[in-house]
C-alpha cells in the first residue's frame, strides 16, 4: 500500500495519544527471557534480575516512601552489580538505568511493561512526557500519571532549565505508590552539565530528581554500530531511488515517499507528540534530498521522528549528497541537545539505508 505522507491525518486527540503509550512493534514482544546479556558485562545480567523481581511488585507493594532533601551532589549512589540495592531490589525507590547507546535499555524497559501484571502501566519516551506537560499543563499531568502503578520512561534527559523545574515538580508531587523506571545515557550526577545552563542554580530541583531514584549502571557496547562502508550504498540517481521504492512492496506492507523539504514542512505543522502517526501508517519511509539542518527546531523535530520510527521499526531509505555525520553541525552537537542528536544518529545507523546522490 502506498501512503501519501503529506496527506496523513494528524488531527488526533490527546486521549488518542494517551492510548499510544505502550511498547510499539519493535519492542512489543520483548521479555526478560529474550534479553540476552553480554557475558563480558555482568551488570547486564544483574539489572535483568533486579528488574524482573522489581516489576512484579508494581501495583502490589503499597509501602510509601518520602523523597528526602539531602541535596543532589551528596546523594548520588553510583550503582552497579555490587551496589547494596542489588541485594535489596524491593526497596521502594524508582530505578534509574544508566547506559550507553545500544546496550539494550529500551528492550529491558519494554520487558517491564510486557510482564507487569498491573493494568495501570504506561510506557513513553522522556520527550513525550515533556510534550505531555505542554499538552495538559504540569498539574493535570501529575494528576493523570499518579493514577498509574508503573511508569516507564525511555531516555531521561535534562535539556534546559524549564524542563528541570517541571520534572522536579513532577517527581515531588507524583503519587508515592507509583513506581517509575527510567533509562538514560547520562548519570544523574552529570544531568545538565555542559548544557549551557548553570546546574548549581538548580541544585534543589536536581536534588529532588536524584533523590527519587536508585541508580544502576549498565555497561556494554552499542550493538547498532556499523562500519561506514555498510551505511552508504553507491551513488544513485533519482530513477534508481524510485526503483528501490517500487521494489519495497515485497518487504513492506505500506510505504511512503516524501521530499526532505516537504517532510520538514509537515513536521513544523504538527506537534511532535503526534509524529507517531507517520511510522504507525508506514513500514518503509523514503526521504529524498535530506541535507544538514538549517535550524535547531528542524533538527529536533527530525530527531523525534526518528525516535518514533525506531520504536515502530519503520525502515528509512534516504537519498542525499551528504553523509550521516554531516546532518548535525558542530554547534548542534555541542548544544544541550547533543545526546539527543547522537542517539538519532545511532538509531539511523540501525534503521536507515543511505544512497548518495
């Protein structure tokens, strides 16, 4: 089936978006059993065992805890397989899973959702949570999410002061019976550092956030990493690219083709919270003429689309005269959104087939 990307209907309600908060096709069958730890990194087996025990308590363990105010820099417990929390996984603190790109954090988070016995559970990216705040307002968001037994947040990151304040308020006022498990590639002690805002001015907020979690480090290598020779196919013209688009019928039930300028225009016209509609309707997305981003806004919108395509396992085919490493300029990669863009490149490495024009 051919999908006209420009004609997709983005007129969906907030309630419809809420129904979408669950592991998507790429991760909907993830379990702890089919997570295969790398034997070279014992922390992977350790966190697998901790999560499998902890998540079964969601909705059952109603012992409340109170967030203390010890302060951020004195609180952080850099946990690994030898951390005291490993011996006491039932401690009623939220879990913060720190690890690099491609070590299986999202698989583990999805497994938590898939095996949890409570119906009051939700899975979403950290970016989607902040978009939720924009949709509903922070107060309504806190009330809504406090109704869950289990909240699973993928890719926790603090990009700016406004987000830091909202997240601190969220964790301070979220119902104490709600268990939050989040993944990140930044330790709590490093959140906000190098992000062009003064972390020390937000020590109280950072303390609230850090005191909400018990932190575990997942070591490992990025399984998505490929050599550059695998990323780029030979130089092709528009006719060859269209020929590949025609042949995609044999591998994808639905496909869509759009020029890069039209894609950016479409993304700007719609709220990022609704970008899931594109991969939800398309198993193969062809983008012609992609080039380095002109603005930070365009770069962020595209990165969020790639995140959605990653969750849906939508294959991306790109024709461009630029290489992957050229899409984000040096200033963007040094901005407070650095890790967001690096994650986008890592996920494109897995999802995309590139053709030089």
